[in-house]
C-alpha cells in the first residue's frame, strides 16, 4: 500500500466520521465494519473469552454511537474506540471479578471434535504468549492490519511491526510444539 493509498483511506475515513458525527447511521455502519474487527482483536488479545469479547464489541459500538459528540474529529478514531472498549472491559471485569479472563474455545463454533481439539490447542498456545505477542497476532490476522497501521497499534516505529509479528509466530510455533 502506498502512502497515497493511506492518505486516501484517511480522507475517506474522515468523511465517514464527519457524516457519522452528524448522525448518519449508514456512515456509522461503514466505520464499524472497518473498526469492529480491530476492536475485537484489541480486546481479544487481553480477554480471551470469545463470547464476552463479542458482547463488549457490541456494547462499545452502541456506547460510541451514543457518545459520538464527545469525539473530536482531530483524534485517532480507532484509538478513541479502543479506549472506550477498554473502559467497558474494565467495568465488565470489576463486575465479574471471580470469572477467568480466558475460557475454552466454544465447541459450537467447530465442525467436530477434531477441529475443537485443534482450536483448543491453539488457544492454549496463544495463552502462553506475552500480551504484546498476542496483540501483534490478533491485530495482524484478526483485524487485518499491516504496515504503519499495525506499527501504530502496537506502539512500534514503522518498519518494526513485521519483526514483532515474526517473533510472535515463532513463539506460537514453539508453544504449539511443546504441547
């Protein structure tokens, strides 16, 4: 992706933001189609409970719509949305202190016992990674971020994101191999 493509994407997003802030629900839906997977990846890297993450993403989308007048067009929208999601996740955690932050991959999402066992092994291996490594994998493969956008979310200098993803993949491979 060239820098011109990034600028066009930013310009298109800014236009959608302006429309959404004015109450355009279709523009809001388009923004959420872009940002919801990134938010899910962000929350999922920390809270490995799939159904809770889905609920928090929905709650965040609703809360962001209701509080869109608190957003400034000069802010990074993705960062604002992640902060709101993190706030809701912390509130969830406070209300559910005794519940684990991770749970087994839902069996009903698998086509059979073998796929469920594979997903369980992957989930266990992901649980052995550092938060930063999980975040790198979640944002790269779940949210689809690459390049400077991935570096920004991971708080890295541009160009360092590929090394972080590669290190996370190596750690994941080692965790999977060790069973």
